């Protein structure tokens, strides 16, 4: 899947990436840090 390729590229090149999803499980699987936003404002951030 695309998320695995994005993660592989992130790990290989050490670039910061932004991945937008509404799927909580997908976000927790793919991310080091998760930021929850609401109407452009940060509601929560953590790892």
C-alpha cells in the first residue's frame, strides 16, 4: 500500500512527511507523531 511506501521512504531519507488521514488506526500505524486538528487548530499532539 501507499502508506508503507511513504513510511519506507521516510525511514530511508529521514525527511519530515505529512500524511493526512481520517483513519485513526492507519495514523497510529504509520506515524511517529500524531497531530489532531480541528478547523486548522491543533487539538492534540503526541507520540
